[in-house]
């Protein structure tokens, strides 16, 4: 029995199996469901920890199953894969706890947690995919398993949001499929390779390769919410808070961004892509998205929508870092994958707490809420400052490396984008903080009576997760230079996978 | 006679316009012309199976080549075909049959004539069945004549007795295909091939099959004419 | 058990079963289920036999072609037999919950005869024998369609009967031409003898047109939606999953052995009609407000995909045919599951208006799941059998620069997603209740779900299934033929 | 050209006439009859061409096929007629109206 070949599969199964069992559970079996959820999440954490240690010591884990003659389903845990796997696994654990608290007493939880587990399965599958077809498989699975979560509430509005979500993502998926098959007919392989595998296709295929690049990026750009493919994200905010938190801040959008990293580095190879002249337009698109998302965020009164536009803006930092095509900028982009995840999930958790505890959905209702819910708003503040890029929070590290990387690659204009974006971030986050901390609270909150937490701020399951993630966000910034910090790991990736000699 | 009225009133409904008729007629004519050309392009020397049939006729158990093809060389087709007939009846019965026809009481002439004709028809059927082995005739011809007798009976107001309408009737209806399937399985077990008759008994076995088929065909066709499950109307 | 004649059992068993059900209606359900199970086992036996000893051939009556009739099975036949057995088993289990006692006594004998006809058809190697099986199948299918006796069902059945009879006659005319032109009705011998004469072309024109009509290829699909939508749910499943595939199978067989090698050009017409079928069927499906009609139009579209393989196979050969076989297989399972799920919804809510589906996802989760999983395969999303087929077909299209076909396939997939999620979206929402919900037996929900799961699982079975398919090299033009 | 070909041409004529009538007529009884006429045409072609060699004994195989075909045709016609009568009883007219969609 070769355990190394089994572990990636086990990582996938550790959320798939609980998910499938949960589907079959009766609604009232709350305890069994909680046990299954936590068991799955914890076993995944253990497995991923095991792999982290192994990969750090130059050990690789790979599962292969034959899918089609000549095409295999490959799950491979390399450094880059593990970055995303670890992020999803860790945040899944936190979000599961949050979701248990958030959905307490609400209907259809078996369905919710079943699909929730499927989503995580799809996300780790996307992370560990060792070739494009495996990636495609999990990428589409992610689309399908998020749909029921978006329409979970069963309102007409939710249904419409779901249709919009699908219209975007399935269209993207079709483009991605076209690009993938086309590429396969040219190269005969889809296996992710350091420095890419398309260079063997021959000179005469260069125009086709540019088209394929565009198709793949368009397919991925939908989930990464690149403008103009971002329209689904704000609408999808109709979903319950844990969904917005994990999926639309971490799993789904990151799957798109992560895919772009894969395509640029492991399909085309960054040098070859630069040679094709496709990275610059990608960088411009990312920069535009950064500014556009921030500008739109400025004018949202709905808290979750503002966060959604902020996500659109922030995810493009990752794309920008990759597209600048220099080692330092890449480190900045990749590390932002983790940093943004930690910070944004904190913000969404807090938004969920406000909505669940006090019925606050709009920023204009947040006056003085810091006094009513100090812990929540403290976590929110950390997240917001991180987004702005204030040291020593994680977001600062990302922006620093992005800026340095841009200068290193001779793309000075990026600095302006970064500065502008930071200003805009400040412009849409600081008023919230000001209102929450320094304005007088109103006589009563919109829906406070619904839950009676007594003297507590809110349920512990709701409070703990944002506090933990905000602490992690600070830690990732403060301790960026110790081993196994996100930054350290990303440097390892850059060293081993992207810029190896 | 509800159905007849309905069929007549339908003439008043709109018909295809002349232009449409021409538009349809043209491609149909083209098809006809093409097929006519094909017909004339057949060479008068047929590459058919006449020769082989003649060669093997002696081993088939019968001397009428058509019967030999029908019951022996291509007996499997015939097996399936008896099932088709049974299936049609099943389909008709599944539809629950049609409206009751007016019950007629036959006049004395019709009554006595049909009494006279019936034995004749049965006799003719039996003859056709027997003669099929070496001359034109056979189960289908015989079955059709038998069905004619049945139709005559129905038209003169005769009905199957309720006690016979269930299992006994069904037994007869199944006899043909049932005998075929049974024969197929037995020959498979004994001779190794489906419907491979032992040469010395082929004639007899074919006659048995044809007899069973004749009864089934006769009754099935009659049943199709009746258009409903006999039991139902008797109970009502 | 090397000598067990599994192929013959596949035909004789359901025939005998059907007759016994007719004689003693009371045992119908039990006997029918046992027969379905035995048929499934026999297919497995045949599969094992094929794998061990290669193609299966049986000379009926011991005469051998051309005088006698041969039975023949290769990988392609096996696949069709297997999907028939699977869908048959699923529908059989479903029908125990669906039909009242009396209805089930009418259903079983006809369905067993239909099963025998399908098996006989997939095992036939003789074009006249194929005609008889076609007719047996057609009449059984019409009888089943009209089983409810409602106005719509009668109209649908009538239209279907006329279409199927016309198709059969055209086919028979072709048989007449081929026999008189080339002196045999055995497919293998015809493959050797037929040359590019006008007679051969006229025969192909007639047979092809008849079979296309029976397969409901656009624009000859007019009879399909009313018939498939108005039949009882288990029957709709059988019709869409198996019956249209059977006539397609004959067309494919004839093409692979007799007509394909003659000339080039016709395959482009097939491809074009296939593309139009995809677009038209999908758009019509999207327009429907009734669930069963939507599913029926989806069948029209999915049939189009099968015909795309004809132009693509001209240069890529086996891989496009593999793709087509895979699409046929997964469509059979998925579409059967969909119709069964629709039957559950119809039973539950008393209607099949899509906009008025009322929180089905909570109230009939297994059914909603079955519909969704089947939908995944129909849309061609991974992981599912439909995805594998679509991937291979797309690959063939792009490799040959057939951009139009590739584009249509992608658009077809998106349209499919649009009409499937149109349904799924409404299963989450609340609607005005017009009808007291009726309990749906577990057997009905599980039958639908298991078939749908089968369609998804197919996504992981491509390699073993392709190696089975290649037994007998059915897909090499001019190769070994029945 | 011997008389067999003449019969074959008549067969083609019947087939085509039947086809035309099948399309043109809306009444189901006529449609069913048209199908039968078409069938007779095909049977005639089968039989006629079997005799085109002018030998004393015509090819028996097409004869057997025609007998099978006739039985099939009879079965189908019976089913079609009952179906039509049921349809008349249910809807009051013997046509397949094109306003199918409205009624569903």
C-alpha cells in the first residue's frame, strides 16, 4: 500500500464522505451532523499538516486515476497546491464552527452542510489538480455545489441570484472547456509542469495559443471576478453569511485566481507567456479591476455588497502579482491569496454577526455598534486596516511585495494603482470604523430581540471565528519571516516551482 | 354509432389548399420517379437465394419453398411475427377496447347461412394448414380463414362464453408464439441451435408449430376485430 | 458456463415472461421484475463471454447466413444491451410504485415484449430481421404510450404510430431493394457485396430516412415531444432512453458496415441536421412551461449530439464513435432518470408546471437530486458520462478544425444548463399550492436517483467501457462486420 | 423488360400515392389507409422483383417476407384503428389537431 499516493485522495474524501453522509441525515440529528462536520474538518487539518511537513522536506504526494485513455485524474500536493489547500482547510474548520452557530435552529441544515462539504471538496480538488482536466472537473463541481448554497433561502431573489451566478460561471466554464480541449489537441498533454508545457506546440501555433490563453483566463476570470465578468458576485451576497464568508471570499474567487496562477506558471510558463505578450494585458485588466472594484465599493450602503466589491478589487491583487511576471511581485500576489483570505473572511464573519445579532445590514445602521459588540468590531477593524495595507497586518506584506516586485520588473505604473487602491480602501473602510466606534448608538437596533444572548455580545460560535482569523491576520503580518508563515511558504514555492534554475 | 358520425363530420374540416397540394406532390413525384428509375435498373438476373432454398429444401421438412423459408430457414422471423400479432391484441386490450357496437339479432337467413358457412370455413382452414407443407397455404392463410369464421360469428351476434373468455382464450392466443418459443428452446437444448429441427422430424414439428399458430392467428385476428376484451363486455 | 447461450436467453426470456404475464396477470409484477433481473444477469454473462472469446455469433436453425438468420453481438451490441437492461431494471422497480395493480398488469407483458424486441434488435445481423424487431418495438412502444388513455396520450400515440409505421415502410422498401440488388439480407454479406450503385444509394436513402424519422432527428422530430410527454413516466423513460436509440443503432450499424464506406458527403448532412437538432431542441426545451415537454425536447436536442459523430468520425474514426456511444449510454441513463423524476413530481404535486414546483428540493430531496444529477450529465458537466462523451467529441471537432460543430456543442451545453436550472431554480422556491401533495413511494424516488447516479458514475468508467466497445472492432469502417 | 417490372412500377406508384395521401389528408382513417396502400406498394415491389428472372419458381424468400410484412401490417392497422376510435370517443373528431400545444 503506497500511502503517499493515497493521501491527496484522502484529503478530498475527508470532506466528500461526510458531505454525502450528511445529505442522508434527518434534519433533527444536529449532534451527528456537528460531529461529522468537525471530524471531517479536523481529519483534513491533520492530513494537510502531514503533507505540509512532507512537502517541506522535498516529499511529494500524488494520486492518479485513469479518466480517459491518455488522460488521468491527477491529484498532486506540491508547495503551490498546499498553499491553497491549507488556506481552505483551515478556514473550513473555522467557518464550520461559525456556520453551526449561525444556522442554529434554521431549516434545511442537512442540505446546507452537505453542499458546504462538497464545496470544500471541490476547492481542495482545484488546489491539488495536477492537470487541466482535473482542474476543470473540480472547477465545475465547485460551480454546481455552490449553486444550492446561493439559492439556499428559497426566495425569488435568491433564485434570480442563483440564475445569474450560473449564467456567468457556466459560460466561463464553457470557455474554459473550449480552451482546454483546444490546448489538448495542440499539445497532447494537460499535465501541469513547472515553466509550462505549451512551448513544445511549435511556432505556427502562437496565434492559437494566444486565443487559448484568452479563453482560459476568461473562464477563470469569471470566478476571480475580473471586470467585466464580476457581475454575479454582488448578487450572490443573498446567500447566508458563512457562504459569503468562505465561498465568495475564499473558495470560489480564489479558485479563479489560483487557476490563473496555474495557467500562467504551469501551463504556459511565465517566460513563454510574456513572450506571447499576454501578461501585460492581464496586468492592465487586473489593475482596472482593482480600481473599479474599489470605486464601486465606495458607493454601497449594504455592508455585504461593499465587502463584495472590495473582494472584486482585492482578488485582482493576486492576478496583478502574477501578471507582472517578476519573482517578487509573484510572491506578493500569491501571499495575498492567503492574507486576503484571512482578512476578508474576518470581515464577512463580522458582517454576519451584525446581521444575526442586531439585524444590521446597512452601513448607515452601524452607528455606535462598536460599543454594543466590541469584540466583533475589533476584529472588523483589524480586517479593515489589513485591507487598507496598514502595517503590521498581513495586507501590508502583500502590498509591499507587489510594489517592490513591480519596480523590480520595471512596471512602475503599478505603484500608482496600489497607492490609489489603498486610498480608496481607506475611503470606504474608515467611515465604517468611524461610525462604529465614534458615533452615538441609536435607541434600538433593527432586530435585536430575535436572539437573546443576555449579557454576552453574541453566541460564542459566532464570536470565536472572527477573533481567531483576525489574530491570524495580524500574526501572518508580524511573524512573516518565521518558517511556515505564508510568506515563507510562498518564497518556497517561488524557489521550487516558478524560478528554479 | 357515435364513431361513424364523428368520422363523417370531419369532412367539413379544412383541407390542404391546392398550392400546398402541389408543393407536396412535387417532391413525392420526384421520389416516385427516382424509385421507378431504380426499379428499371435491376438486372433481370437475380442474385437472390432461390438456388440455396432449392438446394436445402429437401432438408427443411416441407416441399413448399415459401413454407420452408417461413417456418424453417427464417423461422425466427416468424416467431417474432406471431409475437407482433399478440402484441397488437395486447395493445388493443390495454386501450380498454372501443364503444359497444350495436347488438344485432341475426335474421333467420343470416343465422342459417352462417351456421352452414362456419363448418366450411373451419374445414377450409384445416385444409390450408395441411396443404401448406407442399403447396401455397400455411398457418397464416389458415389462420386468416379461421378469423373470417370468427368475424362471421361475431357479426351474427355470437359471443364467447364468460367462462372461456379468461384463461382458456388467452391460452389459445398464446399458443402460437408460445409453441414457437418452446420449440426454439427445446431445439436449442437438443440440437444446439435455435429452431434447428432434427432432420427426420422437421415436417412434423413444423406442422405442430403451424397448427398452434393457426389457432392463435385466427383468434387474435378475431379479437382484433372485436376491439376489446371479451370478458369486460360480458360482465357489463 | 462457457457454452451458455446468453444472447438467446436475452431474447427468449422476456418473450416467455411476457406471455406468462399475459396468461396469469396476477404474477405480472413479480415475474416481470425477476425477468428484468435475469436479463441484466444474462447481459453480464454475455459481456464476460465476449471478453473471453470475442464476438458472439449464432446461426439460427443451424443454416447460417445468407439462407438462415444469424445473431451477432460485439462490443457495440453489448453496450446497448447493457444500457437496456439497466434502464429496464430501474424502470421496472419504479413501476412497482407507479402503476396501480390493474395498470401494472397491462404494463408488464407489453414492456417485456418491448424488452425482447430491443434485445433482439441489438443482436440482429440481418436487415429483414431488424425490420421485424423494429415493428415489434414500435407497436409495443405505441401501446405503452397510450396506456393512460388520456386525450393527450391518445394523440401522442397516434402521431407516434403513424410516424413509426411510415419509417418502417421506408426501411422495408430499402430492404427490398438491397435484397433484390445484392441477393442477401445479412449485414456482413451486404457489406462485402454492396457497391456504389444507384440501387444502394436509393436503399440507403429510404432506410436512412425511415430510421431518421424513427430516431426523431430534426426536422423529423415532430412526433416525439407529444408522445414522450404524454406517456406515463416509466414509459417516457423507456421511449427516450431506449427506443429512439434502437433505431439510431440500426442506422449506425448500417452506416458502419454497409453504407459508410461507399462515399463521403452524407455524413456532413447528418452533422448539419445534428447541429440544428441541438439548437432547435434546446431552444424549444427552454421555451416549455411543462416539465415533461421540456424533457422531451431535450431528447430531441440530445439526439443531435449523436449525429455529430458522423462527420467527425471520417478522419478521427474510433474516438468520435466512442464519444457518440458514450453520449448515447449516458443520455439513456440520465434521461430515464429525468423522466422518472418528473413522474415523481407529477405524482406529488398533481401537475408538472415548472413555475409552480413548490419547494420540491425539501419535500422530495431524492427526486430533486436525481433530476440534478441527471442534469449534470445532460449538460455535459464533469464528472459524468455526458462530460466524457462531450470532451471526446469536442476534441475530435477541434482536431479537425470543425469550429462550427465545436461552437454548437458548447452553445448546446449552455442551453441545456439554462433549461435544467430553470427547473432546478424553481424547486427551491415556494409556490401557491393548487393540489394536496401525494406521497411518492420510496421505490420511485430511488429508481430515479440510482439511474442518475449511474449516469454520473459513467464519468469514471471510460477506459473499461471503451475496451468493451472495441470487441469486434465495430467502429473500423471496412473492418470486421456482423 | 418483362411484366415483373411493370408490377414493380405499380408498386412504386402505390407507395408514392400512399405517401402523398398520408401527408395531404388530415382524417386519421385516410392516413391509416394511406399507410396500408404504401405497404401494399412495398409488398408488390418485393414480390414483383422476385419474379423478374422469368423462371418458373419465383424466389420464395421475398414471398415469406411479404407474409411476415402483411401480418405486421394487419397488426399495426388494427392497433391504429382502435386508437383512432378511442381518439374519436375522447375528442370528438378523428384528426390530429395542430393546436396540440394549447391543449396540453
